[in-house]
């Protein structure tokens, strides 16, 4: 049986590179080592669950918030698998922090490792894009079909939190306490939330290109039928595709208003061809 080669890559965002450089310059070596190990543990948990669920391609980007996984096939996974993948890092980081608190020797390294794991677990629980907490909430929202308003709400929350971090950093600077982390993380959070929202929309549209993959998995899939009274334009089809839940197969029927008959049925694959060709 032919198996597809797995492609997992790691890259560094410029903001993440700056944060890492600042850490190397101003922090003790044991603190930097503890942070890197905690980050590897957190992202390793995500990658392990993704491998168990058959994910073939993933890019992990080092950012001021840790590693951000970009999985092209993420939206095609079931909601429960998405929840487990997103929650894996928080669970492992939280468990590592608890184990350090109970069993680790009281040394500088283990104290830094405890703080790093606790910070990763806490920050990634926040319900803002592109953190793990937001991914869990979005997967739950998909189950109930309310992903669009929830996505918008979390995007606004990310902007508010980013602005608050910037304000806190400027307030500290005004009083003589310069915190470069706050001044860097705030703008990055706003940028990352905006970029994630754009990518999510694009992925949602691109997913329709894989309509045949849905059916090739076998089994029975629920069908959602939509209707229109006129030939849809590419703009109309993009609007339809943005609202497609990944766990359903979609058909768009063109109906003659005069007699109520279906003149044409457009499948997901045909929609994708019209949009991307």
C-alpha cells in the first residue's frame, strides 16, 4: 500500500526571532533552555495527536506566543479531532507544570521550567485567535453551527487584548519600566488574529476543492442542498462556500421560478472549479 510522505516543517516568525534574541541577551541560560524545552513539549503534544489522526502536512511557526501550527487539512478533520489536537498542548503543558510543582527539585532550572509550562498553558487557554483556546471554542461552535459569529467575537477580543497589552507596555514605559515583551506581543497578537481570520476564510473556500476526498473516505455523508433562482456568479459561490460545514457534502440547485423545477445541480467540486479557474 502506498503511503503519503509526512511533511512537518518548523519556521521562525520575525517577532519570534526578536523575542528569542532578547531572551538570549537578557535572560539566564537556564531560563532560555527551560523555555525552549517547554515549547518543544507543548508543540510535540500537538504533533503527536496530529500524527495519530493521520495529518500528513504541518508547518509550526515560532512566535512570541510559542509555536503556532498551520495545518492545511485541519478544517477537514472532525470537530472532536480538532478539539483534541488543540487541547493536547495545553493539557501536556499544564501536566508538566503540576509535575514540576510536586516532584521537581527546588532549583533555578526547574523553577523556570515550571513557569514556562504554566505560562504556555495559561496563555493558550485564552479564547483569542490564533491560540489553542480559540481553536477549541471554534470546533465546539462548528458542532452547533455558530462558527461565524464566534469567529468574529474572538477576533474582536484579540484586538482588544492586543490594544490592552500595548497600553500596559506604554504605561510602564511612561513610569520608567520598559517591558519589551508587552510592546512586541500586543501588536503581534492583533496582526496574528487578523492573518488567522483571513487564512481561515481562504482555507474554508479551498476545502471545497477536496470534495472528492470527502467521498473517497467511504461511508455515508450527510448532504446539504441549497437553492437559487438564477445562475450563480463566482462571488455568489464564494459566499456559499464560506458557509459550508466540513462534515457535510453540498449541492447547489438552480431552480426555475416559473415552474419550480431544478434546472441544474452544482456540486462542491464544480463550485471550486468556477471559483479557482
